[in-house]
């Protein structure tokens, strides 16, 4: 004998009706009327331009080597930390910059804390950070990007010999049977980054791919 029952939960947004039989239960879900999403007003031109600059910087710095100096413990360093926290506040307070706040927060260290050289001193870092903060406040984001790219270019030129020494050291450790030490050399290397997804990169990956063995 088939018994039909209906159940409506007043505390839920959905109403369920079901019919029971001796062997099965059929559940039908009736969706409630939900409010339509509120469309945000178009961004102003200033915000659009700022977002374009931040996205351009972000696409560049993901390929950079790690080369940051420590935040100075002085007024300039505190100003930098305050700048970082302000962008978190933009996100939490849902201001008009909320859509780009976290990405801006992530790129600021790479833009403002680039170490100019391996032998640079703390005093140099203070002056350089103060100068870069001034450029940021003036909206010269692309100038900061240009300065960072120049630093990264010098690092690449100076690391060519280091890469050859690294390969030689790795090979020697492997021939000696010290696999753990060889892997540690690779893990400690700072010359890393994300390769661009280009045709050349794909060709290199295909050459390195080991052919799958045919199952018999």
C-alpha cells in the first residue's frame, strides 16, 4: 500500500515533498525564490588603470628570483609595514580597491624590497626603501617595475657561473653515491621561478618526458 506524506520545514529555504513505498523513497526538491544578485556599478577609470598596472607587475614578478632584504627596523620600515596593513584593511573593509587588494599586498615586497646587490648594506636598504616608497606614493608603479627588472637582470648575469658550479657539484655528489647531499644542493638553490607557458617550454617538457612502457 502506498502512503504519501508531505513535509515542509519552515526554518529552511527549501520545501521537500516525498512519497514512500515498501522498497524506495522518492524525494523531490522544490527551490525557493532567491533574491537576484546585486550588480556592482562600473569601476572608475582611476581604479581600472591601477588594476591594469598591478596585473602587469604581478605577471612579471612571478618569474623573479628570490632577492629580498629584511625590512629595516626604523621609521621607513614601519611605514612599509603600515602600507601592507592598509591593503589588508582595503580587503576587510570592502572598499572599492577590494578586488585588487590582496594582489597588491603580494606584490609590494617584490617591488619595494629588492636587494640591489649581494654586498649591499642595511644603510643602503633604508635609503632605497625610502625612495621606492616615494615612487609608490606618487603612483610610479611601472618605474618600480623597471627598477626591479634591472636588478633581476643583473642577478641572472651573475648566476651563470654559479649554475655551472651547481651542476658540477650535483654530478660529483651523485657519482659519490651521496644522493641526499645532491638533492639538498638543488633544494638550497635560489635560482628558481615559474617558466612562461610558451612553445619553447612545451618542447623542452616533451623532450624530457619518459615514454610510457607498453603493457604486455
